C-alpha cells in the first residue's frame, strides 16, 4: 500500500511539473512570436475589440455598483468615528489599489477568458489546430500571440475606466444620497491619490492580462491533455471551467504578491 501511494503521489507531482513546463514554453513561444513578421495587426485589432470594447458595459456596470456599495459601507463605518469627510479617500484608494484591477480582471476572465478557452478548445477537438500545422502555420502564433497583445492593451484601459466609474459611484452614494459635501469628497480624492497608487494598479492589470490570457488560451489549446475527458464537448466544457477558476485563483495570488512588494 505504501509503495503504491508513493508511486501515485510521485506521478501526480510529475504531471504538475510537466504541466507547468508546458505552460511556460507555451507562453514563451507566444510572446516571441509577437515580434515575428508579418505582424498580425488585423487580428490584434479584432481581439482588442472582443476583449476590450465588448467588455466595456460589464466593467462600467460593475464599477458603478462597486463604488456605490463602497460609499454606502464606508460612510456608516467612518461616521462612527466622526470621519465621514474621508469617504472620498477611502473609496478612491480602495478602488485604485485593489478592487479596480482585481474585479476588472475577474469580469474580463468571466466574459472573454472563457470564450477564448472554449473557442480554442473547439478548434483543438475539431482538428483545426492540426490543420494549421499541416499548412505550416504556427498555431500558437496564430491563436495566442494576438490575444495576449490585445489583453495587454485592454486590461489597463478597462481598469482605468473601472476606477473612474467606481469613484463616481462612491460620489453618488456619499454626496447625493448621504449628504457629504461634494467639494470635500472630490478634494479628498485628489489629495489622497498618489502616482504610486495609480502605477501600482496599472502594474497589476498588466500582470493579470498575462496570467488570464495565458491560462485561458493554454487550457483551450491543450484541452486533450489537461482534462480527463480529452476530446469531445465535455472536454471543452471542463477546459473552459478550469480556465476561469484557475485564472481567478491566480489573480488573487498574484495580487497578494504584488501588493506585498508595493506596500
């Protein structure tokens, strides 16, 4: 029993190491292919539209209600200490430092990341990726490289929109509903937000773009290897589910690591 258990544990460990190595090589291959001529400007533009522009509505909606909830909760917390005037600082710093990058990345993962994994997974099980190889077209360059460039463009822009809308949501709750002076709220926002806070949020969004795009595209590309179901519709569905769950977990882990070094 002991030998079989050790053998099973060793096999699982080797599978994990192999999967990590395969993902790293997948990422390196995709990034280096970005700089290979001819450049894929049309595909990058299409993916920027899909990842960025089509995610705008859900980002605005999420940012607005996140800011409104923060304004509501922050007000009743601060008023107990007689510091309700600091609501603008609390809302803006919370959103710019943490909630903006994290929630934006999670919402983009739910909307665009799942679609990337499913689309590439279907191409795998329908042997379209094998057809690309037959035509001497690098499938990683064709499928992954434009998406990671588009994500690096879209994530920071959507995060900045989330931040602005979230701060406005806090303004709606704090000033228009709860009666905090409008000028005081905005003065506290301007006074408290520093360039290091903004740059830290953008750094997180860049890293999240790499993590999410790599995870989702990798899961779709290796659907036949990374799921027990292998080929078939169930394999694609499991690959899509795993890509979203793992991306969200990686976002939270990476967020903690970056925050640890920034504070």
